[in-house]
């Protein structure tokens, strides 16, 4: 079998068989297939797509490229939540401690930022001392003790995805249904949780811009999970504007802490309540109404924030930052962006907002780039808000790229539309997909 023929077959729109898919995944993981051939195949998949059978074969081959977590001694139901990626999406930092406080186990493996979207691991590393690089045994000890651990994807789980994820990030091959579905589901199946809640984003800030594509992605992933014996549910949620007001790593951690204190922005708070409620209901912790009431309770009481702080301490982080988030450093260089005209913000291109944060240093252009944890954007006005000319709509922060402040400002302004009419409100949750 030759990689050249596999690329050509997919380029010409034909379906790959399981053997060919395994040849590619195993060869790439072993370092026998070079990046340029893997990138060419990803691009062919991007343009020609894959059937459900091919996507399932790709998912299982990626899962089998490494170990599958085996936790026979772990007591309790293990639940995971995963987002397909968005701008300002810090929900994992909020929902995982809520769910753990209410008695489910959350042993979460998360990713780094990808393209214009942020990643949970990068955000957590903004907490001084926080360690995301752990063995499965260390992670399990913390989950036993605290109910929750959030770590980076361990090198031994789905290594094929780790390699492909980094390659796709820099070759414009992220936003493809089979590549996203197999990437996410290979990790989820390797982590071997009992229940999975997927947050499938839709809109300008997500990889899937159109609702029908997001729904199709949700259906493919729910189908793969169900076939693998998991309890799985997917919510298709709005990403036509950034979630919350903060974009960028430490800014987002601070906003997640505020949300765990019950003081976060409404869109973020309500989405977190919904996701945590679905996690608990799927885990058999009661009906939706009861679960939702308990979710709101553990936020109001501070119990979920305490769980987050315990996890931070257990993972080597300084928990004082969780109770006094004003200690987080802010970017030394700042610029306020002012509204050029009066009117309602009628639409924003959330992807451009994510890219503006990236050029300030909050994300990576190349896979080896370092993150500036202080870099990012705090929004003072969002879609639907009325602003007068000259009022601030955002503040930009950076430590490492002050020369990019003007470019980020231009990107933000070009990505913001104004109108005399108030735009119609968009729902936060469009669909719930179950098997
Ligand atoms: N998140 C993932 O884990 N993989 C993707 O391909 C996209 C988002």
C-alpha cells in the first residue's frame, strides 16, 4: 500500500476502506508518513468529505493509535463535556467543577488552542503553577480525591490525533466534519468515560459556520459515540458572537471564576447551567428540572468554586488566585477600541475577534509558538448593545506584541457591524441531539 495512492483516491472523491485508513493513521503515528503527505490527505478529506463508515473507521483507528484509559477501580459515573471550539469559550472551567460538586467524576483531557479558538489547557496554564501534564495514574489520584482533574491530552491516548490536530491547525484543514468528528471522538473513546456531553458550536466564531453543518457534525459524533456504547448527547449552541466578554487565557480564567461566583456574563452563565444540567441528567442524577436547580444552588453557595480551587491546588496551581482573581497579571500594553459611530452592534465576525486575540499573542500561528497568557480582549459591548460614537467597545491587552495593537484594533472594527435597528436576539441553544 502507498500513501500516494490513498491521497489520490481521496482527492478523486472515492471512499477509503478501513485498511487504507488504518495504514495512514498507523504510519503517520509511527513517523513513517511525512507531514506533507498527511497534510495533503487532510486537504483531500476537507474537500471531498468522508462517509459515516469512513469517519467511524478513522475515529477507531485514531483511538487505537494509543492506549485506552482503563479505570476499573474508579467509583462513580464518569462524565465528560467537550466543545468543538469557539471564541471566549471557557465553559469547561465552569461546568466541570459544578458536575464534580454534584457527585459525578470528571477526568477531563483537554486540548490547546486551535486556529482562532482557545483551548482549555492554555487557559489553565495561565494559573501560576498549574500543571496539565500528568500521567493517567496522577490524574486518577486527583479525581479520586477531588472528583475532578483537567489535564492535557496524555501522549499515550490517541497520539494520532495529537499529531494531526497540530498539523491541521497550521494547514487550514480544521473545519471539516469528518476531521473534527474523528478528532474529538477518538479522544473521547480513548478516555473511556461513561457519558459524554458535546457542545457543538455554530456561527461565525466556530469551525462550522452554518447551523445545518453543526447539526450534521453533532449527529455524526452522537452516532459514533452511541455505536461505541456511550451515553451521549450534543447541544448545538450559538457561536455567532464570543461567549462572555473575555477572549484570551488569563482574562477567560478570571471570567470563569466570576461565573462560578454567580457573577459572570449572562450568556456564559446560562450556557454553563444548561451544559452542567445535561451532564448530570445523562449520568442519571435526576430529571432535568431537579438537576438544573442543584446546578444553580452549587454556584450560589460557592461550593462549585471551592471544588475548582481544590482542583487547582491538587494540580500544583496557586489557589489564592481563584479566591483573589485580581492577582492575575494583565497585559502591560493596552488599547481601548472606540465605536466609530452610533447604533446597535448588529453583527460581529467572531472568528475575526478570535484572530485579533491571536495576533495579540493569545494563540499560535505555528505549532511551536509560545502563548502570551496576558494577551486578549475584554469586550465592553456585544451584539445587540447600543453604543454612542466614541464609546469604548473593547480593550485590547498584550505583553509580547504591542506592535500588533493597531492591527488588532482594525480587525475588531472591520469585524463589527452597526445598525439603527436592534438586531433580533439569537437563541443560545439551537438543538439537542440524542441517539
Ligand atoms: N476540537 C478537537 O478536539 N478537534 C478538532 O478537530 C476541532 C476541535
